[in-house]
């Protein structure tokens, strides 16, 4: 049950109704079927109907809710472009990119309601078992736990069990395997569905169905830094990624302070730097084999660099960008102060 902290106005009720319609639409386009002409016709018709619904809402709202009209304008433009793309035979990549953009535009509308202290009843998302309607920034505990566990396990194995030569052999095998899977997914719907639904299930993001999986980027990044960086730097980079990224997501979602244009936030970036700095400092203090000023400096540099990489990672997956940039900064620091 959704608890409202103030009496809903007619404008609020209209916005909540529109939000539900958009949630439903986002759920319906999760599985692209671009080879089916009937699917294209159906989705194009739904785009038109939702666009008309938003047009009517835009007119009725007038200026009652500041910010909502602009958000609705953006959503209508996106729907118009998507409908034209579908009718003109656009491919999977173009249409899947729209899903991400549509979710981000939905965020603006949702933020308008949040500023009025209204929670959107996510009935559609609850039926799906997860919420994918907020630009994929809503923290997912299962994914966060797996993210931290993988980082700790990988760093622990490299620190205590596996030497560099064996690590490179194992990572090379993983790189080849994940690369082959990513190629096969482009040609086989059955392999793609098995990989995204059965292997990763709820751990994956919706857009990963038609984009390179984050796990592949993770393996590629880990292989690269293991090849070029010292063991201490590699383990620290993995721990920075493991703890910093999910904590940034959780804190940034609830206490964003300032939201940047790319969807990231000042609160999330600060949380990333602090949390990963503490974990990196603990590891380096115990196993780094450095003087106290050295390991404190290295932990601070790698945590800060990792936070900056997470903030500005852009289209390239941060599971690759963060460890690579972080390890690069760590190597420079160790060379400068060795």
C-alpha cells in the first residue's frame, strides 16, 4: 500500500495515471521482436495511443505542476521518434537504446511527483518482480550483494590462492568464453534468452538483453589490469569497484544532493569515494606491505579516481572503466612514490 503525505490534487492524480501508463508501456517493450511485423504494428499503435494520452494530459495540466509539462513534452517526442523508427524498420540496437532513454525521461516525471512528496504506485513493476522504470538507478539488493561478493572473492583468490600466471590463464579463458557468448547472442535469440533469463536472471539489467552484458565488461577489465598492474593494485581496484559502485547507487538514489545530467549524483559519488576508500585502506593496511602514509595515499587516490570514473564513465560500462582507470592511477602513484 502506498502512503501519501499530502492530499492528492486532480493534477497529481493525472500524473500518477500517466506514470502507470508509461510503466506499462516500458514493460511491454522489454522483449523486442523486430523480425515480427505484427509486433511492430502493435507497438507503433501503442506509441500513438500513449502519445495521445500524454497530449491530453499536457493540455489539462496547464501550469498546475511545474516541470511536468516539459517532462511530458520530452516523453511525447521520444514516443513519436520511436514510432517512426519502428515503422521504418529500425534494428534492435536503436530500439533498445530508446528503452534506456525512455526510462531516463520517465525519471523526470517521477521526480516531479517526488518533489511533491508523492510516491508512484509501481503496480506494474511489482508484477514483474522488479522495477526497471527509473532509468535503472533503483538499487537492486540481489545485484548489489552479488557485485560485492564477486569483487571480494576475486580479490581474495588473487591475493591468497592464485598466482599471476595462473590468474592470466584463467582470465584468458573467461575472456574468450564471454567474448564468444556476446557474439553468439547477436545471432541466436535462444542463446540470448538463455544467457539473460536463465544465467543472470534478475541480476541483469533490462537493457543488457540487447547490449553487452556487464559481466563481460567485468572480466575484460579484470584481465587487462591483471596483465599490466601489480597484484596489490589489482586487488585494490577490484575492491574499489565491488564496494563503491553499489554503495554509490544506494546512497545516490536516496540522498543524491545534486543530480547531474547523466543521472549520477553528487551524493552517490561522495559515498563511492568514502566507502571504497575505507575498504581499500583496510586491505592495503593489512596486506599492502607499505608504510602508513603510502597505503593511506594509495587508498585515497584509487578511491577518488574510481569515484570520478564512475561519475564520468558515459556509455562504456563502469565495470570496465572503474577498475582500469583506478588501476592506472594506482600504478602511477606507486611508481611516483616507490
